[in-house]
């Protein structure tokens, strides 16, 4: 395991805040360790995004030690402690060692019993690679994450072997919180790890229970799978563990849907989509990721095999874009995406085929194409779409070059005429105004007119005043 990150943590304000919190608790006579994902990341040589502290102190004792705290989950032993580092206030999550009772809702324990035994706390956590504790002062003094780690569940062995394994009986862990099944897939995908066979078997057995998890929690976990750098592997694992059929049956239906070889030599719609997901960069936007996943979601419903009586006929997916937008809208509704996320995702699905028409577009049509919100995401999706097929980037290069060369003021110029000018020119307000204004704007975008007078003259010629 790589552990060469300690030297770079001195400038990490979150690390310093968590270290200060742990030291204060220790000075007060309590145990305090870094816990969970930050320990895993330190052992892997990855700089953690944040640091959690596990302690023997009760929530009341934690609150009593610090000037500013928030009891975000005091019933479950969780307190946010705010410390100021270099003039910036940083919150560290501090959780009391505990032993959970039953999980009747499949998400949270009905009751918890606070503990002073770190081993007892670790045994109720999800996976061995997330179940290690680290002595922060020992780590600070030595820079040796391995020597500073308390490992009651052989998490270091699984890190070295590249295995995601549930702590204890996986059926119990997944029964406690069904979302852990998706989390197992996410960690395996992001870290390029395998899922322990016993753990994977338990997921397959309990996959249908994922429906008990709220749509928002499932959505957020799927988004993390899509955006953390292991999307294709993540969705392959979702299929292998039977979770995909439960959470996104529409994507499961992509499997086995053949495509025309000359356009898609890579294989069926599922293979194409997985190749595209492989190209999603870690940290990409959620809307780009979901647009990539759903861009061909309408193909299974519109598949038409070649007509054997027509020479040279081929596989067709007539209307797959329109059907795909409708299916994607239902998925966004089901997962309760925000209006903004839904709008951007559907726009990516709706417009992903328009690049092929770009070289034949009028200048005004092309500029309106450029007006699509977050157009860089459309460019990114089309490039990945091409690279997951024949690799022909001709249309992408054409659009990219034209987009880069067209000033923003040329894409959205100040309009030469509005309804006010039409009224002044003798036109009565009505439904025809939209058509008149569109004609004037198209001519402006085409460079055919440059002044208000030219715009009014064009409108008079095409739409005489009655």
C-alpha cells in the first residue's frame, strides 16, 4: 500500500482541523481516532477529501469540549465540531463509539448504545476497507499510516488484495442499510476492486430490497458511480449483482439490442453505452454523466430489424431520440432530479444526434444550436459517443471549430427589432409577431441585415401590413 501523503497534509486545513479536534478530546481523557474513508485513503496514498473522528466521548461530552458545535445526529452520536484554521471555519464530524440495535426501516438503527470500545464501533460499520481507525497523533509524529492504524477487521489485507468485503455477515450488514449494496458497487468501481464473492452473493440475494431505499438516496449513489471515474465498471457490477434490473431496468434493456455494424462495429447498444461510460472523466458533471448513460435509452423500444425482402435494408431506430427523451424524463421524475438537472439531462439526450446535421445547417441554425445551455457538455457527449463507435470525429471537429471561432455576441446578438418596433411600423400585436421576429433574427444571424431599418424592410417584404 502507498502511504506517501503525510508530508503534504500540513497545508490541508481539514486535516489540521480534525487533528486539533482529536487532540482536544484526548487531552480531556477520551479516545479519539480518525475513522472510515479517510483512513482507507491515507493507506492508499490518496489525499482524503475530509476527515471523520470517532471517539469514546459521549455527544454531551463532545459538545462540552468545544465552543461551536452542531448536534446533527446526537441520537446516533454524531456532532459537528467547528474549528477555525487560518481564518476559515471548518466542520469536522465527530461520532461516539456505538453498538447499533435493530434497523427496522432498512436505513437507521432503531436505537444505539454508546460504547467506549473502538472494536465494538468498528464491527457495526459497512466494509472492512472502511472499518479501520487511525491514531492521528501517531501518524502526525511518524508519517506511517500502517503503524498508526487500528485494524480489527483485516481491512489492510483487503486493501492490499483489492477486495470490497462486508464486515461480518453481509446479509446482516445489507439488512441494516440496503443502500450498502450500491455502496459496495461504488467502492469496487472507483477503486478498481473486486467484490468479495460472499458479499456479492448476498447482494444478488437481496437486490430486490433496494426498492425500500428512497429514490433520492439511490439517485445520489448512482450519480457517484457515474462521476467518480469507474462508471462502466460500476454499471457492469450493477448488472452482475442484479441491482441494475431493480434500479434502472431501462438501462438493463440495452443489453442484446443489435446495431448496424457499419455504424457501430463495437457491438450492441449496451456495449456502446459501456464504452462511452469508460470515457467519462472522474469529477464530470452529474448531467453529463446521466446524459451519457441515457443518450440511447430509446433504442430498445424503437428497434426495427432489417426487412429481409428489401435488398440492403438495415437495422433502424426511427424516433429513438424522441422516445429516449420521454423515457429519460420518466427516470428523472422517478429519481426526483431538480428541474435544472432534468432540463440539462433531457437536452443532452434530445440533441445528441444533431451534430451529424451541423455541416448542412444554415448559419442561423448553427448559432441557435450553440445557444444550448452548457454547450460544452453537448460537445463532450458527442465526442465520447463518436469514440465509443467508429471513432470518426469529423462532425465534432466541425462544430468545435465553428463554436470556438464564433464570438458570443454573434451567437446571441442584440436583437434589431422587438414587438415595439413592429407596432411602430404599423403591425397589430398578435400570433404573427413570433414568426416576424424569428425571420428578422434569422436574417441577422445569417449576416443579411445589420440595422433596424433593414430589419423592418425585410419584415415588410415578407409580411405586408394588411
